[in-house]
């Protein structure tokens, strides 16, 4: 025996390392108010000191796993004999005799293989551990190490997994349940084997009573307490944002630290804004997709599509349900979605009267005249629906369709650069590609404010007159959206109404290099075109770059780079990373105010008029590219700058006349009108260097006193016009002039 023990002890690990043992820990990601929004782990574990674990839970573990824990020296000889006798009497294995110390040795140092060699090594290690560590330390390591099922390692993680509770708030009954899991976590799961889990729970409570840890009255109270299980649901508040955080942590700290190091990551995300953004994007993309036409049911009788595959496939994380059509009448359809049965009225499916005549959205649409419900749906169709109204007596659905079109959304705090909401696509499960940060697309007219800002920096004013007239550059003849020209227009009016030709001429006047320098200073890192197509937004940018650039306009000309992580601390609370603001004055406060003042007019009188419903000051600009492949709107209040992009991943038209005002702006507006408005002291207030004058919009000069057709214009002090618009000369005055006789 001694020889065998010596032989097997030669290659055993050093138990002294347990003093420094660091189990694999969970990295947790938190929102701006401290709520958990994500986690990364190999083993989901929350390291908890022994004093932080309820006494009832410690007692329950000892009672059911190793009642002589405080007495033996690592191996319970009496327990082994008792188990041997019990198993002989039963003629099968009914009891084991592994102590808590042996289980810990197996979990930390050994493999789970079943062999006599492993059992002997386990016993030797247990004895060494008892000589090296205190009972409290062994119990603490055990309670943090052992597996409790459903991905939970350690008692603290188990408390959250089964009861959604902090471990310190567990009752005696809940502690008894958790203590019963380590023996066979899968068999005793209440989510899979409820009755068996309850039997195990009652057994643990009896052991607590028999070992004297519970009195008779305490036992009666605990066993009569119903357990409220709450199955852990995955965090899906902001999957694109959390994935961006994960990628950063992986680059900076490496895989081991990310998945095992127990990092605490404090982020900038605001859950309420994120939920508002997610809903706005999904509803906006669905509404836009309906304009493309109805693609028909997911499955119908005689279809070659595998219906089971559709029903069992991944679905988007929203309120859309799969339903089967049971009956169809002229004005409604009866459908069943899961355990819900209700109707779809004709008005709630009428959009589907627009049927695609081809395989994609670029084909012409066939529009049914005076459609009936039985022309749109048929019995046996598998369709997508959403609940419209739900009362005790009736359920009304709307016909829906998962969009093919994608979108990106970003909301940034203008005063800090903190990213408050991020949506990288319609459904993270469908595509993890983040269109808010990674996709480079042409911004169209949404790029124009940068050109006009560069023009203002040269000394031009919002009243500067531009000539919107035909012009050609070699083989290129730029055109306005309306296919006509407007003659003399002010710089303000040209940006408000997004005049393409006037903008091309403006860029030609101030120079492309000036716009390149300003764009780089604003944070646009990509290569920009070196020809005049830059005026029409032909150079690709990311949504994050453009949104952040607009944030400079909102923040009095100060640039603050967008960021998502406030701080990162390790498992011991040591700060590894903390965000430091680095404000840079890119443009003057006066120039920032002028461009903001013009962009406010874009919403009041220009291409952004759909946003006039927002009840507080906002500014912004639409963007549309050739063939309507991309739709943009980027805008801001004094508190938040928000950008929206809509399009297909593969270049494809959104549809005829589907501009940024129709595709992206509704999403932007939906978000902005549902978030808290800025306070009274957060307004677009003019800096000291701004003056206002009444001007003649046809000349850009000071208006004549008493004139009716004037506008009040803003200027940087010293740049306002000094001349007054000349009075028109009447025929009488003309002939009274001292003219030389011919």
C-alpha cells in the first residue's frame, strides 16, 4: 500500500498552488447605470468569499455532500465503510464516499475519468490539501468551483441561474435546492425534471434537519415554501454593441483574460435609449420593406419549401409570430399563431396587394385593384403576423414580412462622445455584421454640411449668393434632384434644399483640399474622392464617422471621439482601462452655430420636414445616393447626435423615389421624439460672436427698412453685409435722371 501511494504521488500537482488558485471567471459588461447587458465566459462563475455565502447554504452543502467535513482529514474512512456496507446490502452502488475535499481535488487537479488510479490520487491530494489549507478555505474554493448545471459554476452563479437573485438574498429553502445540484446537475434541473428536482430538494432539507442545522419548525417552514424558479434568459439588449465591446477586449487583453479573467466592463450604453432605437429600426425597416411589395407566404400547400425547417429555424428577437391561415373571407382571415387564434382584417393586410412580379425588389410591382383578403391569403399559408390588439374576447393581428433591407443606427452624447445606443442591423442572429461601425457607404447629400462648413470657414456667410445654373465638367453635367435650376440662391437656401449644382460650384470655388483637411479633422478616416463628385457625397464613409462629425456641429465646434467603454477593472478591482476625454476645437463656436442654424432650417423648411413633429430644437440633413441605393439621415439636438443609414448589403435600389427622407428619416424621428428632450439650458444658443441682420434673400444684402420680403440671417460679427439692396428704379425716376441726350 505504501509503495503504491509513493508511486502515484510522484507526479501529483503541488497543492500549495491552491493558495493562489484563480478559477475561470466571467467577464461582465454593464450599461451606464450599472445594469448587466452581456457576459463572456468559458465557465460562468462569480467569485464569492466564504463570508459572502449564506450560512444556510454552507450548512446545506455540508449536510448533503459531506456531513463529517469538519472532522475528517480529507478522506472519510467511516464514510467509506458506511457506503461499502450500504452498497453490499443493496447489491448496487447507492452511496459514494467522496468528501468535499476530494471533490475539490478532482475538479481542480484531475480529470473526471472513473478509475481506481484516479480515486487513489484524489484521496492523496485531499490529505495533502487538508494539511495545507484551512477548512474554511477548502469550503470556499469548493463553493466557487463546483458545477451546478445550465452553465453555472459556483454558488453565486447558481443563485442567478435558478432564481435570478444575488446569493446574499437566498432563503433557506432556496439554499437547500442549490446544495442538492452538484451530485447530478442535469438530473435535478427544475427546468427539465421538475418532480425529480423537488424530491432532491426535500431530501436536502431532511438532511439539514437530521444533522441539526434546522429545527423542526424551521424545516416545516422551509419545506412549505414554494420555490419561484426563473430561468436565465440571454442578454439581448444590445447585441451589436456588446460584440463591439468584446472585440475591443479581445484585442487589448487577449482571449484568456476576456473569457476567464472576470473583467468588470463599465460601458456608455443607455438601456432605455437602446430599446427605443432597436424598436425604431425594426419598425422602420418593416414599414420600408412593405413598400417593396409582398413576397408571399413563407409556405403554402404544394410549396417545395420545407415547412418544418421554416417553423424551427431561427427567428428574429421581436414580436413577430409565425401563423397558419385557417379560413379566409373577402374582408378578413382567421389565423393561429402558437396558442393564439385571431383575425387579420383586410385593412391590416392591404399593403400586401402590392405583389412583386419578379424575384427581387427592383422589379415592377403589380398592384391589385380593390383587393380582397382571399386574393392575398389562402388556407394553409404559413405567414408572419404581429399582435395588433389583444383582449379577453378577441385577438387582432397584422400581416408582417421580415425585411430584406438592412439598417444601421448610432446615438452619441454630443458633450462627451459616449455611445448611448447602437444598432448594427435588423437582426443580430441573421447577421452579426455591424453596419453602424464597419459598413462604408456613400452618404449622398448628408456629406454636404461638411462642404458648407468649409465654405463658412473661408469667410462666406449663409447669405452668400450661389448661382444654380447648368454647368459641365468634361463629360459630367451635374443635375439637381428636381431636374431643374434655381438661379441665384443663398448659401443657406442651397443647403436647405440640397441643390446639387450649386454645391458642386461651391466646392470648385473653395477647393477639394480644404474639404479633405476639414473631414479628417472631424474624424472621417477613409479616403475621399479627389474630384468634384465629392460635393454629392460619392466618397464612402461609416455611419459612426459621419455621426461623430455632426457631433462637432452640435458641440460648439469641439470634437470628442466616440467611445463605448468607460472603464475596465480586473477581478481584484484594479483599474486596467479608464476613458479620458480629449476635446479638440475643430471649428469655431460661431461657425458651428451657423451650420447648426442652417441645418435647423433643413427640418423646418427643407428635405427634413418630416421631423417637424419633434417638440424641441433639432438640426440635421438627409442623404440619398444614385438609384436610391442608400438612405441617410444624421441629425442632433443639443444633447444627442443620431445617425441612421438604410440600404441593402449588396448595392440595390430601395425603390423609385425612396430617398433618405422616406427611408432613414422616419427611424430617426421615431427615436428622437421618444427620448427625453433637452433641458431649457441645453439649447442652440448663439455665441457672443454672432449677430443677426435682416437681408434681401435675392441679393444677400441688407434689406431696405420696411421691406416685406426679408429674412433674418445670422452672421459672424464683422462678416455681415454693409450694403443695402438698391431700390428698384421706376420709369419716372429713370427719365428724371441727368442723362446725356443722344
